[in-house]
C-alpha cells in the first residue's frame, strides 16, 4: 500500500494541496504563501489575499 499524502484545501486558491503552511486551523499552500510574500502592498492582488485571510485573523482576534 502506498501512502497518499494528506491534502488540505488552500484558503487562497481553494485547491487541494499537499504542501504549504498552516495558519491556525487554516491552510495556505506553498505557492500562495510565496505569492503573498512576494506581492507588493501596492499591488491590487495584495488586497485579494488579505480579503481571503481576514476572516481567519478576525476569528482569532475576537
Ligand atoms: Zn493556494
């Protein structure tokens, strides 16, 4: 029997991925994490990422 790698649905791209980071109980895939890190704050994509991540942060702060 072969081990099937555990997949998690990325909260940014909404795709099941095997590698990435966990932010609290949520998952961000490696590709999206890299994208977020490289995205300039001025970039409109940055807002998109923040929008996706905001519910987690708000959930943990409150
Ligand atoms: Zn992703």
